[in-house]
C-alpha cells in the first residue's frame, strides 16, 4: 500500500512543481529559484542526517538553520526557506536528492553536501544547473582542483591538517622521539604518515605501528610504544580507536603527549578513553568547535545554538552557520537568482564565527586554518589556530 | 627486530596470556557444543556480547567505580554470577529457538549452521537497534565504556615487565573456571550424560540419557563460561559494543580448533597458545602481521596434527 501512495504523492508533487514553475516563468512569485522580484528563496542543506555518520552532519545543518532563522527575523525583502536533504551518507542518494532539490524545490543555493564522496557526485549536476554550493565539511583536497565554478568551502582541505599539527607540536613541545600509531584505514594511515613525514624532516626520530581498529587486545602495540620511549604519540583514526588506544597507553604508565586529528574531536573520545586517561592530549581539526570558549563571537553563537537546539554545537556547527551566512549575505545584498548569488559569493569577505569568510578563485577558503584543542582530565577546550596557539 | 622482540617479550607474554585466558573461556562454548552436537554454534559470539552488556548494566546500576580489596572480589563474584546467568540463559533460549526445532525435524547440520548465522545477526541487530539506546542512553552503534572494576596495581615486576593485578585475576579466574567445568564433565551425572552423548548419541538414548536435557545443559555450561569471559573482558578492556563478539568469536573458535575441537583442556591450551602467538608475532613483524602469523602457525599445526594439539576427545580421554 505505502509505496503506491508515496508514488502517487510524488506524481502529484511533481505536477504541482511543474505548474508552479510555469507560473514563476510567467512572472509570478511562487517558485524558489524565483528570478527578479521574488519574495522567498529556498536554499538546501544536504548530508547524512539519519545515517551512521549523522553526528558529523546534524551540527552544521542545525547551525545553518539557526543562521536562516536569524536572517528571517531581520525582516528582509527576500525571505529564505531552508530545506533539509538527507543522503544517509551515500553518493547515489545524494544525486537523487539534488535532482529533487533542483527540479521540485528549485533551490537557489546549496549548503553541502557534507562529505567528499557526495560532493564528487553532486557538484557536476550543480554546475550544469548553475547553482552555487558552499560545503561546511567536505575536506578532500581534489574537490578544489575540479574546476567547478559554483563550488565553495569554508574549511581547510586535508593537505593542511597533518603538517600544521606537526608544526604546532614541534613548536610547543619539541619532541625528540615520536611514535606514529594508526588504524589500518585510509584516513588514519594517511594522516599519521603526513604528521610523521613533517616531523622526520625536522630530525625527529620516528617509529610506527598500524593496529586493527577492531582488535580488543593491543598489548603488543603498547609494549612496542613503551620500549621506544617516545615523548610524543600521534594516533590516526576515529575516536573509538584513538580513545581505546589512549586508555591502554595511559594504563601502561606512558604519559607522553598524545595527539589525534579531526576524527577524534568528539566528547565520545573521553567516553572511550576514560576521564583520568584522557589527559595531556592534543587534537587538531579544520573545524572550529566552541566547547566552553569565552571568546565573544563563539560564546554568542554557542548560546544561541544551545537556546534553539538544547545541545552544545559540536563538529562543523560553526562552519554550517558560516556557510549559510555566506549565502544569506549575498541574498541580503540583493541577489535573487542563483547566478547573482554566485557572483556575490566571489566577493564575499566577512568575519564569520569560525574564521574570516573569503574565497579563492577556485572556491577554496582563502586561509587554510587548522585549530588545535587540548584535553585535560576529560575536558576538551579550544586552544586556537595551530600556527599561533600555545600549549599551556 | 630481534632486539625489539626481546625487549618487549615480557610485556607481550603477560598481555598474550591475559587475552588467551579470555579466548579459552569463550572457546569452551564452541568446543562443548561441537563435541555434543557436531555443530558450530556461530551465535556463541553474541552470547558473549550479551554477557558483557549484562555485566556493564550491573556496574552502571550500582555505580561501581574502582573497588579495592575484598570489595573488588565481591564485585567480581557478583558480576560473574549475573553474567553467567545472562549468557547461560541466552544460550539456552538460543538453543530452544534456533536449533531444537531443526533437530526435532531431523534437518541437516548445514541447516543448523545457517540458523546459527541467522541467530548471530539477529542478536547483534537486536542490541544495536532496540536494547542499547534505551538501557544505556548511548547510540546503539557506539562503543560504550565501562568504569574500572579490576585493579591496575602492580603486583610484582620481572625485569621491566610489570604484572598488574588484573592480569593475575583474569588468568587465575579462567583456570579456576576451567577446573570447575572439567570436574563437572568428568565427575557428575550430567557430565557423564554429556560424554555419553558426545560419544554416541543413539546408544546414549538407549541407555536412558535424555538428550534434550543434555543438550540444554551443554548450552547452559558453554554460555555460562562465555559469561565469565565477558566479565573478564569488560574488566580488562573496559568497553563493549554490539559487534564486540565477532572478532573474539573467530579467535576463540580458532583456539578451540588449535587445541583440538571437542576437547576441554585443548580449548585452554589453544586459547593461551593463540594469545601468545598473536602478541609475539606482532612484536616480531609489526601489528599488521599479527593475524597472519597466528593463522599461519595454526595451519602448520593442523598439517601435522589435523585434530589439534590434544586431539578431539570430549568423549574419549579423561576429560
């Protein structure tokens, strides 16, 4: 019964959309994509909203919705409606959703897609339809080299993280012997290699080991670290792995500075490692998460976010907010079509919550900032930009 | 490489014995069911998983954090009893739901094997989708940490190898449980029934053994051992997840085969041997090679002793 109804609903909706579209072409003001004189535009936010990695996507989507709500409260000439598109993290689902967003909802611009694989599938379609996009969280380096004219992102790409974290640790902790630990996945191994290579070039003695992320007994790796006696340990991987390793390393009495990347910037790291063990830890991320920062712009954002969503803004929350604001500022400045929004995005230059929002010619953010965090007795706090922050 | 191996030898041996003790306890369940029914109970890894969650539930309910001395022993005994009941009970239910109906209709062993795989998936998804979220208030797919309940005090050191309290507790508990089970199977009436059924089910029935009761007892005992393993696991690694049993189940099954499937003492030997091999291999060639080394040795041993180190003998030898 149900599939049939859904299909009927779909046909009805498509029919309505077509007629609305015709009306819009005839000079009305119904459709989202609008044209000159439109009074409401629809923008989309796309990503894994219900799938396994939704924890990475819900904060930016919520941040974007907060930005839209604040914008509409200012009673602008052109109101904006935000629509959520769920990809469940799958590229093929993202393609379906973007087609629907363009044909049925006539979006004027898109925030997202959240992941790099989705971005590779969706952006060619956006280019053909000349719809600008700003992604808060897709960090694969190749996206910036695709020659897409309507694509932008508000975070640094993957090339920035490893070297900047390594430089930060070299500058603040001056390690002599560093141990590179990773799970056996592409992400963890790649990041550990990038950190290790940067340190090796500066004359740090390096040892490494790769561990099956599923394995419960890692005592042989812990023994290896112990006998190497490093003063710095980097762990590449996601928080369940890096947290588990951290716990066993600390339990074995190794107190060396421990660091990990954006896959571990999550309070769940502390759950996996334990409060006592989650100490003397540094985390890096292209994202800027307020945690309990007292900096004015972060606190204002975090309070507003908490008031609306009843939870603290986590990973990519500020980036979602900034991505939405980049588009909203273009609309506020008088852009009413996708093409005009894209033109205005090129000239965007404002102080966002996460950083100065200004794009390069190819859509990359102008300054590739990496932020560092410190974990002390189970509390994560923001230290600042990797090239300036101090390790207290 | 060799120098490194020697440096880490002590620590790796202690870690290997600890992991091996847990493998051995889980292996008992595989071995007993195989001995009696000639069936590989693939859902046994989930029986273990249920034990970890039962123990975790109690730890969190009572707000247990880092007990010491007698309190720790008390906590450990209580957790073991709860987990034995939960895992043993789950194993009996599993037998009732997934195997007995097939056995009654004389289905082939292959059908039971598929049923085992199905039950394994069912239990994993049940925990992931239905049970974990409301009970533990964490997303069902997450790893869930446990507060500490086994002490980490260093008892003594050999060279720079520290032997901590929890290492000793785990190895000693495993050996005690092993002896208890061994004595149960050799000396009690139920044990005699189990051995008789393993040797020749039809004759056993003719001699007045109630097969249904014996099979149920086999699952109960095997499940209870998995429950003990679950508590020790939670104490050692302090986290669990809905699919925690999978890799451990594969390892435990391997340990059972290595020692001689169907052989209780073989399971213990196989568990320790696999734990040590893994750690020594990892120290020598790097952790990436850990499983390769362990399984290569397994193949070599099976080439020379196809029935495992001690042979298949739930029925024959004294065990």
